[in-house]
């Protein structure tokens, strides 16, 4: 797998280039939150223009996101990106919701087992299916819940049903979701819940995506695996890809491609594995990187 290791040391403001980029890239993978979107959840005209610039060179574009497919599809539509998307942290890869290229779900009985454990703790649970989600009603209607809702997508496209008990709902209507998301209100509660889940439930992967927010997917699911699957589907090697991200869940994806790019607003752990550190999402980091990397690249043959 191609991975440029030399360091040029060139710095301009807050961005850094590492290595030289002379090959032709065939696929560009972009995270959504913290990468394409600004903190106000908007996409700038500069970013949209940059995406069109890459499309004109016949480079495949995909979104690699923690968001469920309907929410990611809405962003893709705004960018006029029509190809397969890597969603639910790599658990659901598809162009259309009813025809996934790849899907790995949490089995029905395991989802029920997870919900049974989580309902013993003070937390907000989201069972995130392909086209809808189920959430438990909580007494703490505070900003944590509001933050968890933001970024999931328009309820018209991705409806959310709140129930008194997730367990009761899953016993009546079993679901095998690609992903479960949990927001805790207390760090100690989160620690205990994670410990119990790891001891009792097998075949799942847990990680914290934000303070107090736990993501649960099937073991082996990641954006990196999703990108590998999409590459195999399109006949594109990892060394022919560019991946841009800003979260811990982007590390493996950034580390496996020909050119891994970290946003200026990404944590240090993401920047450490990247070939290139671009500007932040507030400074049009995606459009800057695209113009620098792709401006000398000739149009690929279709």
C-alpha cells in the first residue's frame, strides 16, 4: 500500500504538508461533521465549488460518516454527490437505502441485550436503523439531548420515535440496527455501563465519539473497513485514495490511504497519523486541500 513517509516540513499558517503528491488519486473520502460542515451545520460555497472541481476530474467522491444513511444522503444531495456512501461508521455502505453494497448489523437478540443493560443507567439511548431511530424518553431534557439530536438529520428524512422502554419496544418489534448511540449524563455511569457491556456482550465494538457519547457497532465495523469495501467494489486501491477527517473514528481510514488528511480542528491523535494537516472547517480546509492536491491532476478517463 502506497504511503508517502518523507516530511517536507512546509508550513503555511495552521496547515502542514508532509511528502509529495504526484500520483493520480481516484477517490476522495470526506467526513461530514467537523470536516465538510462548519460549526453552524452549513456547507460553504467554496466547499461546494471544490467538490464540483474534483468531480470534473472524474474522481469518485464518497462521504464517510457516523451519520445514518438518510442523514448522509441529504448532505450528499446538497453536494450533488451520487455515488455510494459509507455511513453509520462503516456499518452501512450504499447508494440507495434498499440496496446496500455492504451492511453489518447488530443482531436482534444482541440489540435487546445491550438495551437491557443500558436501561439500568441514566442515559439516552438511540437504536439507529437504516431509515429511522428509536430513543428512550428521559427526564433530563437538557442540552445534552439537544446536542445528540443535532447532526442526525431532518426528522422528515430520518424520523425518531421516543418510547418509555427500549427493551419493551424491541421485544414487541425486534430490530437489527447497524448502530446504537448512547449519551450519558455522568462519567461514572458511563464507565460502569461500558465495563458491563464489555464483560457481558460479545461481538461488539464500543468507542467514545464525544464527551459522554458512546457508539456501539458490530465488531470489525469501522470507516476504514467501509472504505476498503467501497474500494473493492469500485476497483480502486487504498494508495489511490484521499481521506479527510476530524475525529478519532477517522484515524484508521486516514492511516490506510495514499493521502491521509486531518482537519485543522482535529485532535492531536488524528493529526499524528495524517500526511497533511489542512485548515479548519471554519477556514474552508476541505476546499483549500482539494485545490492544492488536485489542481495538477489531469482528468481521469471514465
